[in-house]
C-alpha cells in the first residue's frame, strides 16, 4: 500500500501530517480546554485499527485551566512508554454528546512495520480479508522495542 | 548606533498594573511594607519585560514567594491580587489562583501522595498555587510522613516549570522560618519573602467599617467608639485573628441588630436597617466586664 509510505498508522486527527511539535500539541489542547472538554492521555502498543480502547495513563484531567499540566502528563507518559503509541483525547461531557470530541496521536514508535493482509477461504470460494500488524506478533510490551 | 528610548511610564500605564495596585491600596488597609514590596516586584517585572524586548537577557525572574504573618493579616487576599497582577504583566497565562493546604497535597498511604500532588499542580498550571499553612508539609517528628514526598515533587516543578506556575507559600512567621531552615532547597527557590505585620487598632476599626460598607451597614457614632474598645479587648484574648476576628464580631453584631429590630416592634426605616447601634456590640461577651458595672468579667 504505497498510499501511506512508512506505514504510519493513521488514527484520529492529524495522523497524515508529520508529528506535531509540542507547541502545536499545546495549541490543540488549549482549544479543547477552551471548550471545557476533559483531556486524557492514553497509550497502547497494539496498532490494529479496530483497537479502540487504549490504556489510560493516569486519570482524565478535569478542571484544568492551562495546557502546561497536560503537556507535563504527556511527557511523563512518553518517558514511561517511549516506543508506544500515545494519544491525547478530549471528552465532551455535554448532555447528549458524551463522547470524545478530539483524539490525536502524540507519540509513535520509531519503526512501524505496518500491516499484512491475510486471506481466508470460506465456503463457496468466498474470501475473507483481515489485517494483522507485523508488530503484534510479539507479546504486549515487547513490540516495537 | 542610535539608541531608541522607551517610555517606561507608558508601558506601566498600559499594562493595567496601576489599577491593580490602586485597588490594593484602596481595599486593603495598612500593610504598608507588603504594598511597598509588591510595587517593587511589579516594577521589576515591567522593567524586565522591556529588557526582554530589547534582547537584554537576564533569565526569567523567579517569582515564587512566601507570605508570612499572623492569621487574618490578608495573606490570601494579597495572593489573589498577586495572581491578577502577574496575569496583567504577562507572567501568568491564566491568572487563576488554586488555594490548597496539606490535605490536598499529601496522601494517606504509600503511593498516594505523588498523584495527589501532581493533580493539584496540573490544576494550578498557568496560574498561581497558594499553599496555606505550608509548614505542615514537613513533619520532622514523624519520619514516615509523606509530606517530604510532596515537597520534593513541588520543588521539582517549581524548578522545571518556572514559566508555567508561581508558588506562594503562606504561614505563621516562626513556623515558616523553621520550615525553610529544614528545607534549604525550598528556601533557595523562593525569591521573595514578604512579612505581613499585625494591624493596629485604628487599622482594624477602618477594616471593620470597610467590611460593613461592603454589606451596606454602618456603625452609629456611639457604636464606633464601643467597637474601638471591643477591638482593644479582643486583641488581648486568645485566638485573636486580626481582620478575621473583626469580620466574625461584625457578623454577630448583625445577628443582634436583627433581633433588636424585631423586638423593638416591626416599624423600621432604611436607616434603622443599616445602622448597627452600640448595644449590638455591647452585648458581646468580650465586653461583658464593661456592661456589668463593678461586676466580674464574663467568661
């Protein structure tokens, strides 16, 4: 799939762009805080596109006024999981919405091997397709190291 | 090379600092040394801003402060104003104040303290963190106390996030001195030590009148004199907390005034509703000795 050279996984916002700088991340968080959304940091090392629920790093941060606190949390998460995927989520708790309003990746492994396409033959010449990450063959925590 | 001149006064006026300082002067009675010190800090920050614009680097000024003084001398109020001031000068992004005590920082079991302290620090980012009774963080008599852990995290953030956060420590003078002596790291990171003196009796009377004015009340001329006596006597009693004691006394006077108005019969006018009479204050147990002629002083 040469539409995505480098096999960078593309989930959430800005994932087709080059990695965001800290200043850009700060600006995005500022936007979320101005809307009153609760920001949280999550990580995973399973890059499968249907892996929606990532591990929470600490609690979601409510009542924050300034992005510096969240950037501090992001940096701590980066220190703990230097070669995991880390994303920042903003949760909109407005009644009737109650869902993530923003989600973007702020840290990714240096080397992303990408996905292999697996074909399974079903009854009557049916073919089922699925993707598997080459990185996910190793046990959790040892991928991307 | 031609040197362009900059009008410091103009920048000072533009920043809106004067308004904050004037408000401080008008609303806070006494505290002359504190006001002087704050004016100095504000001047330094304005000059520093101009220097930065002219590329005269001097490093970000350290703004962490310690407010020492007896209870009720206005430490929290001044801290609030300080947050506003720093915001106007661009040294604090949001200008909000997060006031905490030991309970908000120190956990109850192992591993509880660090997340708790960090939570508070994150909330205070971009503004001012006000730690009341800061000396309670350090309890030398209990070597397994978790306060030390909170202090260490605090120190780290005070150093690394100097641009994001201003920490103000507050507490009684002698205990704070002790605290700084036992935590040299803390002492060296706090640049400004400001001491809040006790109020004089006249100042307390003026504060009382200001509080009443705020509530839309006033003292009758006789009540004013009685209240002066009250302050003098109250000071000699234990647990005297300067302006806070005055506020509490006035709160009670309000109660007595309300009762008196009802007992006198229903007819009142606007003046009666606003005026606190001498007898509203005389009923206080502080003045019990004054009332009972020749009698023994009340409890």
